[in-house]
C-alpha cells in the first residue's frame, strides 16, 4: 500500500498523510493536477469522485462531488492558494453545496500537497490544517483518516497504467476491511463493449456461468434505479450440484461507468450484499472493479471460502474470449 503513515496532532491542529510511490515526481504531480486522473482515485471506495470544474491557477477553483452506492452526492470545493510547479500546491478545502458554494455549516480547512524525490521514486506529503480542535475531532469521527488512506491507496493503478497494473494477472482480490472486498480484472476491450456484455441478458448468459458444466437459463434485468433482476443457474447433465440463483435491486446506474445492485441468494434468508461495479478505460483497455460489501466479516470469509474467485475468473476468461471475437 502506498500510504505509509497518517497522523493527527491535536496541538498543531493537523492531519498529515505520507505515501510513497515508485514513479518520478512529474508523474505523481500529473495525477494530482489532471481532473480526469483525480476522478479515478480521489474518492474512497464506494464514493468515487467526479471533478466538474478544475481551474488550476492561483485563485482558481475546483469543484467535485462523490457519489454513494445509492446515488447520494457529497460535494467539495478547492480554491488554489499557491502553486509551486512540480513541488507543491495548497488549497482551501471546503465542503460545498450542490451549486459549488462553500457550505457554512461544515469545517473549511487549508490543505497542502508536497512532492519530494526518493531513491525509489517520489513521496507525497498531504497536510491538512484545521481551525479548531472541534473541527479536527468532527472530521476524524466522520472517517477522514480512513477515507483519505483508502483514496490514496487507489493511486497505483493510475500511476502505472491499466495494462501494467492488471494485464495477465487474472482476477485480483483485495480485502479492504471487515465488510468490503475489492475484485479487479482487466479486459483488452473498450469500456462500452464490457458494459454491454455486463448488462445485456442474452450476452450474460454466454459468459456468466462460473465453472464449466453450468448453464444460466434465467437472466432477467430491469436496469434502472429501483428495478429488479434475477439470475438462475442449473447444472448440465453429468455435473454435480443443484440449481441456484440470485436476485436483487438496482440502486444506481451510470452507463457505461457504474452500476450498483444488491445481491440476495434466491429462496433463502441469507443477508444481501451490495455489489458496486465500475469500469475505467485507458488506451483501449478496461479495468473492471467490483466492490462487494458483506453484512459481516463472518459472511465475507464464508463466501470467499467457497472458491468464488476461481469461478469468477472462469467466467471472466469466457468474457475475455467473447470480447476478443
């Protein structure tokens, strides 16, 4: 993980995050000053950021929002106070209203981003100065430390490029905390094609089959917020196992970028998960990220122990072949 430390200092009224990256300063600087790259990592998992304005000049303003799995939005605003190219910049960091104006009911902070060379690449030091101990404690309780850590830890895939980060590695699994697991898989195809394969029932029935020997006779999808879906699998002759299925509700649709759905095992009283799918394209390749939120660590471990990742990879290999053809 790139983040090496996050410390809060109640006397100095600061929070300081330090992260190490194996790339030159120029590359790290570009990631923090290009809004399209900021989109890919600034929001923590399940709350991706979208920068709608980014005037990177002293006195300029950047506006962004982060979107929850249910479509709720939290808005933010940066005003650039000073810029030392390739070395540092500083912003007035504020919560914002939907129109981009500063929210007077929430704390406003001064935040600095400093970039220094290291023997292996470069280092980011991100320091936030609070105006009061109450503000520091309020935002710490709101999860600022955890959110910042998870956001910056997503930067590797941006800095390396999708192909270098994920090509040939199959389905990768990363346990983020007690309830959330992130799965990633790269496809050498445009995002629109991957999205179509993921959201068109007759295409899903060709690849979303898990291990060999299974069919998917049921695939129903009403792809809109509040819509429902139902998938069902059956074993072919000679394959052991009983038919099973999943159903759920569509929470968010933002084509061809993001779809969020609940997932419940049909005809059981098992608790549902929340499955948050995002697709990022770079140079004709698409990185699929599936962030699954389980109801507990026990359920998470039980599901992972079933061999689901192997089944996912078998399905994704079929999808890769289908996209290629």
